[in-house]
C-alpha cells in the first residue's frame, strides 16, 4: 500500500494558458521526483491530453498533483476533475480513434498507455474524474492490481 | 467651516488628518525622503525625494478632504498613480518582490503616525484614537492603490509579451533551392499553429519549394493535438506540391508518440541535417566531399 506524501498542488484548468502551466508544473514535479527524460515526457504528454479533455469536453476543471511514496519508490498521481456532461459510454470513449469532437480520438486511450495506472470515473450529468499514476522506474516497480 | 475648531467643537477625524497633513507637509516629506522607498528611487538629490514625497502627502490630504479615505478610486489618488507605478517598477527592477515593496510602503506609516500623536498630545484620547485610525485607513488605501497600479502594469506587460510570442512564432528559412525549413519552438496551440501553416504555405509558393522541413526540436510536448496540427500542415503543403519532412524528433518524443498510438503519416528524420540530406538527395543534388573524392 502506498502512502500519499501530500497534495503538491491544485491547478485550475480554465483556458489554453492553464494547459501550458499544467504541462510545466508536471514536468518540474516529475523532474524533482527523479523521473527519467522518457518517463517525464510521457507523463507530461498524458497530462496535456487529459487537461485538454477537461477543458474542451468538461468545460474546465482542475488538476491535483499528489506525490506518492511506496516502499522506496516515488510516484506522482495526477487527478483531473471536471463537472461537465460526463461520459455515457466509457468503453467507447477509451477506444482508439473514437472522438466526440474533431480531434484524432487518441487522447484518452493514448494517455492510458502512457502511464502506469489509469482510473476513470464518470457520471453522466455530474462530471468526470481521471486519475493517472506514474512511478519512477526502479525495480521492482509496484503496481496496483485492479 | 466645520473643519476648524470652533467653540471647543472638534473637527471630524478625517478633516483633522487633512489639516495635519497640510500643516506637517514639510516634516512628513523630510522623513519619507529618508525611507528606502523614496531614497532608493529618487537618487538624483535628496530634494527630488522630498518633492516626490510632498506630491504623495498632497494627494493624501486631498483624499482626506473628500472624506473618501477607504476608497482606492478616490479622485485624489489619480494624480499620484503614475508616480507610484514608477516607484513600484523601480523597486521591482531592483529585485524586490511585491511583498517587499508592500512592506516598504507600510514603513511610510509609522513616521506620520508619530507626528500625529505628538501634534494631538493635548486632544482627548478618544479623538486621538479616531484620528490615528483615520490616518491608518488612509495609509492602507494608499498601499492598496500602489499595489493595484503595480498589478495593472503587470497585466499590460503580460499582454504585450503574449503578442510578442505570437510574432516570434516562425521564420521560414530557405536552406537550398527548393528546400525551406521552419524551426518550430514552444507550444503549438491552435493560434500559433495557424500562423505556422500560413507562413509555411506562403513560403512554399514564394520559393517554389518542393521540400518543406518542419523541425520540432524546440517543441517540448507532442500530444495528439500538436500531431493533428502538424498533419494538417503537411497535408496542405502536399496539396500545393511540396513534400514535408518532420525533423528533430528526440528519443523521448518518439517513444511517447508510439505509446500514444499516433500514426505520423509523413517522412520523418531525427535531425534537421538528415532531413536536408534526404531532400537534396531527392532533388538529385548530392553533397560530395572534394577531399575524399581525390583520394
């Protein structure tokens, strides 16, 4: 069981400018925790996709970054929350190439492949929360069983 | 006139403060001129600092006269806004944080308060208390005005910088006959990618380019939206008869693109040099090292 070493930051996602700030914050937080360049880039890219979903589909929301610690391993959990229309069919939303807008339809499904743990909760009408976690690569890497 | 003491009647606290500011204008200005805020900003001479201080004292007196000590929009402040902005900016340039500037502004209050206390030594204690409260509120409002001014300067600065960033966007460079390159830098949000696409397509026409190289070395994150913008640019250039090459794909970006599941349907090269080499080869122009040829 890992312990949350504290919420690092809670960033608003209200405009394109906020997306830039989200990416920079995630990159800095990941670098501080000792993520390698590839893992940093993956996590930042996933954060960029999810934050844009929060903005475009959820009508804005926030991102909460939490520093996790499990045994000796360090991790970063990002939670994206919006109070938008929600997602009716999660399986469809998570499939490659499906889009409700005019994007490529790779954002949500791609973000899932970029992180170690991916968890999505959505209630139509109430909003959506996506939580992703990445661990600093060091053997053995702890993974939560679903 | 209600502000004058008549028949033992005391003036209202704010008017008392106003009269005090008028009366002690010179002394207050002399003391403020020694405070860091004025001393370090008006460095030509001490008189300059004293004069600047007097302007602020006059503004405060005017605000007190209008009984609007709590209102940062009071007419009296409009005359000193520019000076306060200049002072705030000078302190920021000297490396002070907003908080430090605010505490330097706060340091202006005690000398005035001490003067007021000694002036009203003989007044009833409750009157003294009311007057010094009015003065404290007035000085607090001055601080608020100064910080507001600083904030609006910041806002204007960040608006200007945003516009500058748009301009910085994208020079199109002619690398060879028929080969143009665009070094992409920073965030490819939709407004900037529109600019990129337009400048590139114009360059393709102007330079009769057959190859257009999009170099993404300076793009920190390639997510699906950035990829989509790239692909749209590539498709538009293709319609105009130019072949696009995306170069500058770093290892971390390459792995991320694969995990994301993006299919970049375009010729890619790791570096700009490789992309140029490819374009030249396709144009039938090969770079020959003459030294190697002779041996």
